[in-house]
C-alpha cells in the first residue's frame, strides 16, 4: 500500500496556549503567558454570533482561533497524563514540514507546547486544559472548514503516560470541547454527536471512512488523518489513527497503536504490544530478548487484505514485520486472517527465529498477507531511553 508520510525532522514551531483550570502547586503553570481571557471571550462571542447559523450549538469556549503561532515552556514536574486530539475534519498534507502531532520525552521537569498552523487560518482553533495532573489538547474547526492543518509539538517529562481518562473531552468528536465530565451531559452530547455524524454522511457521501479514528475518551492521541511521531517516552503510549501514519521510538512497557489504513511503527517495546489496523502495514521492534520479558504477548491484527495496486498493477497486500534481539525465543501463534483456526505455518512466513512451543512470550493475532520475523544485534544500550 502507499506508505503515509513519515517526516521526523523537528522544526521550530510556535504555539499559543489557553488555560482555564487551577492546578495544585505541584503542576505549576503560573509562568505560562496566556491570552487575555476577557478579550478572547469578547472575540469568541462575536465569532459565535457571526457563525451561529452555521455552527449551531458547537461550544468553542476556551478555543483560540488566532492565526499567529506561539510557544511557551512551563514547569510541570508532576505531570501524569497527556492527551491530544486532532480534529476529524483536519487534514494532513505535504505542506507540513513535520508530523501533525509530535511528542518528545525529556529528562527535565518542564513542558513545552508549540502549535503552528499550516492552513485554514482563523477557522481553525485549539485549546489546552488541565485537570489535576493531566493535560488535554483539543482542536476544532468553525464554519465546517475542511482545510485546517496544524503541527502540534509537545515536549514533556519522558515518564508521562500518553493516555486519556474518563470524562476527558475530545473536541467536536465527543462533547463539543466543553471538557465536562457530567454523565447526563455526556449522554446528551453523544446524541448530538450522532446527529452530527448523520448530517456529515448526508453532506459528504464521498468521505473516506478510513480517515476517522475509532477514538474514545481514554485514547491518548487521536490523530484521524494526522501523522504522529512519539520519541523518547518511557511509559504507556496509546494512539488511534484513521489514515494517518504513526511512528514511535520509545522504551515502553505497553504500546497500543490502532489505525484504519495508516501504517503503524512501534520501536523500543519491552513488554506488551498491541497493533490493530484494517489494511495498514505494521512494524514492531523489541529492545529486550523475548525470554527476558516473561508471559507477555505481541498481538498484531491486520483485519483485511490490502487490494491497492503497486506500480506493476499487482495488489500490494499488508505486511507485518517484527524485530527481536538475536537469541530471542518466541512462541508463534499468528493465524491466517480473522476467524482463522489454524496458525500460520512456517511455509507462509519468513523468520530468523524458530517457533518455540514451550516459550512464555508469544506473537499472537492474525493477518492474511505477509509476515516477516527478523532478529538483530542489540546495541548498547539496548533500550535507549
């Protein structure tokens, strides 16, 4: 299949940050330069009046639609979770000079958020909220804009968990960006969301269903069409994509990546890996020998055969490529497609590592196309972060 773009070179992006909750002193954002709330509120009220007929009851409270890029760095020594949502209507193009979402882990105790707009202007907004020790970055578009593209770059302490939490807002995908955790309100908003989805279907029958990720409020990064890069993190990472490619180079005990058609790459796994896609390619790399991990599993599920054609007009198929340190011992129980009862026989995949019936660590899941298992020589250090 056509590989989605992976642009890993960071740029100096700028960002604007709006924050409206009070944190305990352990997570100090007092030095963050904020937009004047009163002026921003006046502008938002004007925007709401002007766009009322088009946007209905969409709540843009706290969202910033200024076109200018801004950035800032603050102390957040006790940050626990980071959540980022890239709006389902936002695009991903070659005009961006890097991934649409990039998270970099650092050994410091500061957080930096930088957001720059690639296209869409003042119809494209974002907001950042914080609840206790958690940070939530959301994006939204006004007037049904379909040309919004952003580059959202965050640097956080590397032990931060990239994972959502119950009641976390997800922009216009879940609750209009209000950030409420009220159950009754959430139910009403879910109904509104379903209505909006029905309207979208009627309005745009040509929309690609692969572009929208199956995100829930506990999703860490919801990227939809956007591309994602995560570097240097040492804790749990959870990313859900539609058609956007995802690349991770981490040292993580649990990586969960899911897409519709985007390619998924996770390097630096140490325990559990879960990769699910409809037709995307999957590449998983461990930095520990399988027998040193114990009773854990790499579970990879490629749901369908990719029927896209290559330059020679032949179906591409989807590929699962797994890399383990040399000398690893693995139980291989990959099955031939969803619902398959028989494991993939040795004649149907290439492997440097022999199947070990008694091994505790196993590669499980299913796929219909190509499976390759390679071994490599461990560097020093084996897991870099």
